[in-house]
C-alpha cells in the first residue's frame, strides 16, 4: 500500500451529536474523538472524515469517493434503513465499502434490522462502539493492500 491511499469516512444524520445523544447506546466519544481515532489507525494513509444530516450530500460524497478514494467507510445512521439512493450510489463504486454502525442494529428495534447499504457493502462492522471505526480503518487498509 502506498502512502497516498485515501480512505473516505462518511457519517450520516445525528452523528454530529455523538457524546450527548443516547450515550448508553452510542457511547460518550464525540465525532471529533472518533475522527482522531481514525487518523491514528490509518497511519500514513489519508482520512477524509465528514458528517452530514442531508441524504443528498451523502450521495454526492459517495460519488466523489469513486474518483478520490481507495476505500469508503460509511456510517449511514438512520439512512441505512431508508435510503435506496445511498444503495444506488454505493453500487457505482468499485472500491471496498465498509458499512459501520456504533450499535448492533440486529439487537435493536425491528425497523433497524434491514439495511439498504449492506447489500452494496463489502462488509459490515457493527456493535463495537467507537472502536468499530478503528476496526473499519484496519479492514479498509487490508482490502486496499490486497487489491494492490
């Protein structure tokens, strides 16, 4: 893997409130704390870390990753359960896509059990809290390395 590898880490709605929103579910780390964990885990690779509450912005960023990233980590938050648009945008990618959730959606409300993102993702990491982001970066680096 070259030191020019770029991993886009995209975060969906309400994740800007991490640390204060339902900490019993999502933990006490802020999004800034999680970004720093990703940067540290990435080593020489570059992390592009973003958050939005707007579905169309996420679609734009996914499309941008087609040209600018070697891997994509996406925490779609609630959009994972509702957005065909995210699914369709992800299907245009040829880079590894890792779906990420802080909690384990399968252990939560029934409406969270289905993800439109999962069928377009290379893999899913869920239920490990903020540490899941570090696991996702490690997985992305491995997939980038395997692709040469």
